C-alpha cells in the first residue's frame, strides 16, 4: 500500500513533468516542420490527393481510399518557427531546472 502513495517529491515534480512532456512534443513537431520546410495540417476536403505520414515519419501522397489521416501542406515562416523553437528550448530548460529543484528539495 505504501508503494501506491505519492511522495512529496513526486507531487512537486508532477506538474513540471506533465508540462515538460507537452513542451517536448511541441519541440519535436516544430523541428520536423523546420526540417520539412512546411507544416502538415489536417485536410478539410476528403476528395483528391493529399499527404499521409507513414509510421516511420515519411510524408507520401495518398487519397481517401488509403484510409489514413490526410494532411495538406502549409508554408511556414522559418524565422517564426526558429524563434518558436528557441522559446520551447528555453521553456524545456526552465522545466528541467524546476524538476531538479524538486529533487534537491525532496531527496529520496
């Protein structure tokens, strides 16, 4: 039963870890958009040729008959995406520092 109880350290870290997961997902998406040079957004139209993403992360052409989630390409502003990436990296460092502070405050 004691193993199920939350510790002060885990209570301290939990909100930072949850936010860190979201920031890391945004970092990955932003880096992919910068690498590709465009953003993929869910398509509004089911007709015609669109883009699908393979499990390996490759973008390929597809149609509704393929039965996969379809996307359209949208241009990005490299400057804006680079600034977003820098802001996300700074936020990642801030959250990691907050987690380290929790670990220092509540050693196990």
